[in-house]
């Protein structure tokens, strides 16, 4: 069965600043591609440049955007035009029929009604191939290449049918020498007489073969009415851009498109599912597509076959792999655990890239875009590296020792520049055992640091550094210092240990991240049993989660001073205070299963899978966030969940399919069976691994990657 036809890149693209159905762009890209392409319908919006309701477009955009909340960089928009007019402003837009457009992982194709032209692009790892067709009834064929507002240089070599140059378009935290070099090679010679350059805000038009400046664009003229071109990008040099252009020698657009599709099939087919629900199949494989887009490849291959990358921190050309465009606070929870099963070799290479980041700037990243970004609390990379270590994704001792060194640095030392890394409020945490309310989001930071210490301890234990491991494990209990026995929730304290006087349980922000005490007080995946003990036992914790789901989805905006979209999304559905539209609530339904009540997990997870996701433009319940929500859906459909990255096991949920086969990166097959499964059978009597009943609702990572089976005996009542 081909899985690519089930993928809908438009899923989750109907979003606004005030309400997210995914906050996604429909991306045409290779898995982990250095570049992506999207129809551009809102070029100057400063948010998402595409919306499915729009019926005009300004072209196909080469984009590096991975979140609408962060600026795009190194952009290029391609628009074929016709006629004598030369429109480079917003007036250049053309009507198009979105229902007739093609947007798939391996190809994007648009028809521009105003200009009576068509453009289609298929991706390569660092560029792509394009094909333009002008109707025979039009004259003055041009292909408009429009770059960002920063300095750009463009050269045309008419004799050799090439366009080359660079753009410095980026947001302000990258080194001053940042450039994206580009090279285009056409099968038809550009026409010097109709080619025009544009530069400057006043749109100064000039002819010739060269332009340089801000607000630069090129309107490349052609005599032919069908033109094919290949192009590539590089962050290293013009020469490297040429090497990247020659990574694929294919000059056949359809063949290259087919090759891209085959590569996507190889990733999508890593999990087979069987279900009578056709909509679920489309949702599942669209989520699989989303799971393999980020982080982006940022390294390139030299003429000698060596991996090189431009360092987004030092501005130097360095050896080794590097990946970027990922918010680790989102992806550590679900995406990287999925990689540990399906693509451990790629996971290991990404981790090596994180170490390269550390070698070049002295800190491990928290968010890369591609420069370090001060985004979200905690140091989530603790969990990413620990999960790779305890699952054997990384086993080289020297690499593990360096990882431990890097992790211990931010666990012990303050950072002079919070954008580069480190833990905000680490001085409080080390002296008081918690981050005080003098620091915003202090509760989340305390809980995240405690969990991070647990994760670092796992690597220390693997390496035999027992004293260090013991100290870190002691610190991993620091969440207890903010526990309030009267409410069974976490409350911020000042440096004298006094709780915030005006605390309210439903106030979002201030001491919490994108939520209130209800969404954030249970963020101790490494020690849920300890949290239950603080409350008086497992039954009390279960009762708290019951109450969380039973409460109305009310919220207090005063911590932010305004309503943020996550509040709106939580209140739009009937899941109480469980905001599955955002990452802090991802694990909450699975707390029941950890407390040996998988029936309650089954109820809420099956409802979420059924009610919150669909293969439509409004198909996600909130920001998808570079594969994190897609991976949550994948795990939840399969019936297993990585409750605590850093522990090599998966908590059981309730499978939504009758059968699934995971083709692991270990070369084995792991089969999940629920033959009696139906939409009204969410619960199970017994779960068996390789025929043996499980004594608790969990399965080890080793059992999965060694291959075998997990069978659920489904039933229709609790």
C-alpha cells in the first residue's frame, strides 16, 4: 500500500494569531530537508504566509519557517509573470484556485490565473527543481525571484544560463557574516533584453547582469514558453552551493519528483496500521509526514565528502553535523522518543549536532532557529540526550562523557547570555532548592530543572559516576519544595519560602508557562509515585486528575494581561483543565495508567484521538510544534506512550487500530494487536507481550526494538 496519497500537508493550516488549529505551513520538502517550499498567500503578514482560505498568491516561497512565532530567514519567492508590467510589490499577486493546486510532500504546483502561467517545484535536500510554463497567448515571459529586505547580491550569467548570489535575510541574533548562497541553472538561456533587476525600497529598476542591495529582486526574462531549472543553496560558500547543485545530476523533473516520493514512502512505511477508519489513516500518515520534517539539516558535504556546517553562533565553518529549527521544550516529550524506535541512527547524528553546538558556543541549545533562542523554560535537551543514552542510541563512552560535561555545566553554572543556553534562576535553584518567584515562570523552571537533574543522573549512572548521580537524583526531588498540601498543586515561593499571597488556581502565566497550576503541577514524569505520596497516595493523585478533567475550562488572564491562544483552545473543547492543545498537558491522561488505572487513560486518550484530530485544515487542537503533537497522536493511536523520556519504557494507553506493525530502526518488527477493537471498545482486560501477561501497564524499549508482539484484549466497558 502506498502511504503518500494519504498525506495532507494542509492539515492544521487554518490558523490565526488568536486561535491555532496547528499553526502550520503546508511544506514540500524532503525528510529533514535544509529547505522547504510553500504557497505564499500572505507574504507580508509577519505570521503564517499561507492560509487555505486565500484565493490569491504571490508565488511559491522557499522557507525556513518552523514556527509562526519566530521570524523566517533566508527566504526566496518564485513567481512566473507575463506581460509588460513589472510588479514587485504586494500588487504582484495573482488569483489562483487552491482546490486545483497541488501541495504534497514531494511536489507543489500552482496555476497563476492573472499571468496565465504555471510553476511547480520538487525538492532536493538543499534545493530543488522547478518547471515553468507560459500559455502561448502571453508575451514577455519572466520569472520573478524576490528576496527578503536585507542585503542581497544577484548575478546573471546569460551565456552559462545561471543565476547566483547570496541573501543575508535573517533575524538579528545570527552572526553578521550570515549568508545563504544560491545558484540556479536553467535549460533555456535567459533573455538579456527583458531581464530586469530591482533594488531598494523605491523599486529602482535596472538592466544588466548584476545588482546588490536591500529589497532586491530579479525579473528574469525568457524567450521560451517552457523552462526547467535546478537550484541549490548553501550557508558555506558559492562553491559549496555549486557542489550542492550537483548532489543530484537528474535533469528530469518527473523522475526527481518520483525519487522524492519514494524517499517519503520509506519514512512513512516505518509504521503500518490497520483500521476500518479511513479518516484515521489519513490523519496518521499526515502526522508521520510532520514527524520527519524537523529538525532541519544544517550541514553540507564538502568536495572531500566531509560534513561541514556554518556555525550560527560563531559564524565560522566547522566540521561535523548540525541540525536546526526545533523547539526542544516541545519535541523532547514525544518526537525524539519516536526517533529512538524508528530512526536511531538519525537521532544519534542529531545529538552529535547538539554537541557541536556546545563545542562552538559553550552551551547546549534550548531552541535553535538556527541561532540560539531564549524560548521556553527548562533545559529540555537533558531529556533528549538522556533518552538517547539509556536506550543505547548513543553508546560511545567518549561522546557520553562529553554530553555529561555539557549537561552538568548548565545544571551548575549561570549563563551570561540567556539566549545562548543555561538555566534561568539556577542560583536560586542551587541554594534554595527551587527557583524563586523573582523569576517569571518559576514553578515550571523548578519542575523542569528537577526533571532535568533526573535525566542527567541517568547518564552519570551509565558512566559509573555514582556520587554525581546520587547528588542529581537528590536534586530531582526539588519539586517537593513547591508542593502545597492544602491544594495538592504547585505554588511559587519567594526567597524566604513564603508562597505568593495573591495566588489563584486558574491564573495562567506569571509563575507558570502557558497554563495555570492545573496544567503545570503534574510535570514530574520521573517521580509520579513521589508526587502521589505527597498527596497521600495513589488514590488521591487519581482523584486530583479526575477533578482536573471534571473542572470547567475556566481561566484567569491576569498573569499575561491578555488572552493567549492556548487559553481559547483549552476552553473550546470538553476536556476540563486538560489542555491537550499544548505540551504541558500531553502526559496528563497517561498519569492514570502509571497509577495502574489504564481504563481512565483509555477513556481520555481515545476521546482525544477521535475528537481533537482530523486530516483537515483545522485538524490539530493547537500548535503542532515541529512534530511534537504529531508524535503524540502517533503514539496514542498505537497504544503506547513515552511517559518519561530518560526511562527506557513506554506506558500503555489504548490502541485505536486493530493492528500496527512498527518496523524498528533495529531491523526488527514489533506488532501491536487489538483484534477485537472497535470505536466503542476503548478498554482492555489484559495486555500481553510475546504472549506473556504484563504485570503493570508498561513495556520496555528493549522489548519493542527486539521485535515481537504486544496484544490487547479489548472490551467495551471499564
